[in-house]
């Protein structure tokens, strides 16, 4: 809801209030819901502003930086008008949130007639406010945009800047640092949102936690600056090498960001989950239970043919899987990662048949067929490179940097975009894929496109990708798309606007995965996180974990198996079949329940998660802990239950535990932090593995009211 009193606007969600004064561009208040009606006067002297520019005595990190037509940097954006729009404006060619909501539009104009627009859309059901910015060049000459952030929020007080950082195979580890006397930055310059610095950040202070979440998959930058007791948070496209020429009469839209406030990190996470699931993920799969898949990658890598794939598919079907995904290696002459990207023709010699025939054989086993593709890339060893070398992204006269032996395509070029739409559409149509894994396995280094200004390249690349993806997704509305970028290098709300799920990380080691999923869960719901059970010892870590542990952890996301199912022992096959049948029975709750992190997965006594049904009548929890010599099992607290209910708690029957625990307790007892499971370390299979993580899964069901 948006209320107006003069030029003061009050943006209300059930739990938060944002008060803006349009004419002075002030944020009078943002935080916990205010109920009192006499709000404007008392808050008038707020030092917090909606945007910051150069040339008016502000020397901190700014949100808007231009080079004017006269060559100067100074702007002075003065209030022009404001209005409430009944519908959210469309962000042309950019990912965006959607849904019924009102939007506040604010307009400020500089003496040069360049206008700055700010948009605030209130999503009441999720306590989130989507923010975006636009520059319209009303001057007669071109200007340069050096920076246009999506959102600026100034908050009084001191804050911790919380970011999610890492690398390949250890994405999104939570880091916090106190922001004091300067600017602290979280940014990607890699051309993708990156493994290293996710575009979701939090500002945590005495009054609560503020979340800022960019809907963008390219170079981004989030900064927090503390100056004179005010903390300025800015999020948007990275201004690193950014220089956008805006002709007379043209406009430039910054990507959208979502911001929200909650008293605790837990509450903020659930707002972000709801926002992503309700207002970002779209299409047929939005609220649909996702299929249990078997993916060929870690089971076969490049070493397969149609017969071996069909053998794997048959076993997968017997185990209860619903979808078989043929990963990398089915096209061109691809037998390792040195060739063929771009040649999306069937490798008949290797498969022994066409892709369409293979897909039909897999479907004949009673499974849906899914396919892997990496459309934005090109191998120099490929027909495509030989015939269309200009499609590759390279700087003329320089030796390009190869990462994973490959170059990227110049996605800023319309010809390349059309080629990609054509080839991807053809692959999907000819094999009748029900699922597509869209991979992207290198960061960008040789950013260059003929006719594209260097300072525009990174963003034009992303605009090209979004254009292509939105066309393909529209053309195949029933196909389930899973985004991927060498694991989770484009795990962001930008991609999630098109792809309802994303491969979270290439690291499937249960202990590492628990942490990666835990870090990811601060900003993203479990319904977008691909999570697979893989072989033991794990191919990334070399560590071993019991099959039940690998399953319990994968239940924190969208379950799949990524191992050679033919090699499972008969005993393990039985275990997997029981796991899949359990998962199918409970996947609605696991995939779409309200998700809470339990304990502390980063070195606490225990970690884990619980997914609770909206009415709090049912939940599934996973507890994980590492055994240390002569240390008793942890004392555990569940979360999200109703303290006024009595629940029946049953441990899932795990192949590695003899004791099948079951008891009854009040919701308050289950959440009090004193739950103790004496047999927690009695795991039969774990005893054989040193340094093992022990896990148990609990089904929690309401029995009655207290
Ligand atoms: C990277 C992905 O993250 C993996 O899952 C797999 O698809 C490989 N690429 C294939 O090359």
C-alpha cells in the first residue's frame, strides 16, 4: 500500500514501513512497521537520501554519475514530480519481478534536462520493495552514464556488511564485517554475477537487518559507506569500466533490486524466499513439484554411448527417478573439454544413433528426457569457429585468454543472438527435451564486440543473453530450465526470472554442500536449488559420507542423483529406491515449505534445516553434526513450529540406523534448544568412514492443539 500526504509517501507492507519525502529526496524512515498516523513531522530532519550525485559537495560513493554534454561531471537533480502508478513499469530486456502491486514514480531533473526516475514497487505479501532507476536524456546532445545504481538506501547507525563469497565449489559463504569510516565493496568484474561475490547482501544493525538483492547476472557492485553516523547502501551494475553513451532523447534503465527489512536474519531470509518464489520465478514450473532426476555428468563424464545411457536410464527408472538428463559430451566431436562447443549437432559416431533416437529410447524406459547445452560458448576446435570465427569474443590482434579451453560467444551481437536462439531451439525440438540444463563455464576476459563501445560491452553481453533466454523460454513454456554456470556462478535473481531452478554448486560433498546450501538460503529459497546425491568418495573433496547423509543433505534442495546408478550395490539400490519414494511423498513440503536454517553449519555443534508447511502442521528437519572425541551429541532446537501444537516426531527410517526413534512433544519443547538424541552417533555405516558427518532426518506432524 502507498499512502500520500503532500510530497511524503508512506510505503507499507505488513511488517515494514518506508517513508520517503519526494521533493527533498529524503528517506524519512525505513524499518519495522510504524502504526502511528502522525509520522511526517517528527521524522523531517532525516539525513538519509534516495540518491547521491557528484558536484553538490557529496564526496562519498555515489549512486548516479554522469558526464554531461558540456563535459562536466556535476549534476543537481531537482524534484520535478511524483505519482503512483497502478501497474509496475516494464523493464525492457531486463529481468524483473512481477505481480499485482502499486509503484511510486519519482522524477528529478538536472539543469541540462537530463531526468532521473526512481521506482518503488511495494510487494505487500512478501514485505519486499522492488526498486529501479532510469535516466532519460532530455538534453540535445549525448551524455555518458558512468554509474547508475539500482537502489540507494541510507540508514542511520552503524552496520555490519554481510556478503556471500567464495569460489568454484565453495560458493556463497557468509562473511560479515563492521562498516566504519569508509566504503566497503562486494563486486563482480567477471562478466557473471560470479562464484566469488553473490549480488545478495545484508546490512545488519541494532534495529534489525536490511536485505538488498539485485536482479542481475553480470558485473554488479554493492557498497556500504559509513560517514558521520549514516550508512549508505548502494547496489547496481558495477561501474568498473562502465561508460554508457546516451543519445539525445534516449533512456537507460538500471536493473531492478529488491530491498526488505526484518528484525532477524531468519525472518529476512523468509521474505527473500517468498519474494523469489512468488514474484521472480515464473511460468508453468513456478509452484510445480520438481521431478527427481538422474544426471549423467559425475556418473559418466564424457564416456558414454546410447546403450550405456539407456542402461543408466533403465536403472534410474527402477529406482523411481522421473527424468534422465544427458549432460556434456553428446554433440560435435566432444570427448573431453577441448572441442566442439558451438557444434550442436549429434555425435552419431559416439552415441551410435541420433540424439532424437536416444531420447526416444530413454522415454521408452518410462522417463522424461533432459539435455545439457552451453549455448554462450565456442571451442576453437569446432566447425562453428572455422566457419564463423567472428562469432567468438576476442580483442583483435590479441591472443585470447582460454578458460576451460574455450572462448565465449559475442552475445552482444544480434547475429550471434539469433544463432543461439536457433540452435538451442533446434536441439530442444529435435530431441523433445522436457528439461534443459543451460550451462556457462567460463568468466569473461576478452570483452570486445565490433561496433560496441568498450564501456558498454559487459552490460550489452548480458542484455544479449537475457534477450536470447527470454525468447527460448517463451518458445518452450513446458520445458523445465535449470541454469548453471560451472556450478553456481550465475546463481542470482536475474537468471531466476527465466529459469525456475539453478545448479547450486559443482561441489556435491555432503559436508560442503550443507554449507553451500546454508549460505545460499539467506537470499534464495530451496525451490531454486539443484541438489544431487553423488558417489562416495566424493569427486571434488575425496571425502566419504554415508548414502543416507548424502540424501538428507540433498533434501535441502531439489533432489537429483549424479552417479553411475548401474554401479550401486543391490543394498544401495534398495536404499536409493526408498529415498526417492520418501522424497516424492514429501517433496511438496521439502521444496515449497517455509525454510529455516538450524544450528550453525559453519563449525557450530550442529547444522541443518527444517522445512515447515504454511499451516505449521507438518515439517521435515535434517540435523547434521560431526562427531568429536568424547563430545556428546548436540542439543538441538527446531524452528518455525507452532508452540501451541503437540507434534509427533519420527526419525526417518535410515538404512544406517537401527533405532527408529519416535516421540511426542509440544512445539515449544521442540524449539527450546534442549532436544537430545543419544543414538545420534550410532550410525553403522559412518563408523567405517573417518571424519564423518552424521545426519538424521525427522518427520514432524501435528497431533493436536496443546
Ligand atoms: C559444469 C557444470 O556445473 C557441471 O554440472 C557439468 O554440467 C559440467 N559443466 C559439464 O561440462
